């Protein structure tokens, strides 16, 4: 199990799973879930290397640095801290 830390709340997520449903339940606004609206932009505070690589949808919306789309992130393993 991987650990996602959002606003000091630890959320257990199976390794290799998309975080979309988990962060939506924790309060992150999710619009389209397809990576085209940008509503679910998150900032990765720690553990960026535990996420999947940027995909085309994120690149198209200009995500760079520590910015990601929550609906597109797969948490591979380990512990990652985010904010929105």
C-alpha cells in the first residue's frame, strides 16, 4: 500500500492505483476526470518520484514543476504529500 498525505490526512492507496477517487473523497474538486479541465490541479510537496510520469493531458494544460492533475496521477508506491 502507498500513502498519500493530503492536508495532514494519510490516505492508504493500493500501489499502482490512480488517486482521483481518493482525493475527491478527501475534498479535492474533480471536474471532468479526463485531464482536460484542470480543476483538480494539485501541488506535490514531497515524493514526486512515487507518481507516474506526466502524461499528454498534463503537458497540454501546462503542468510543470510540482504541479500535477490529480485525476491523472497514479501512485506507484511509497509516501507522497500533496496540497491543492
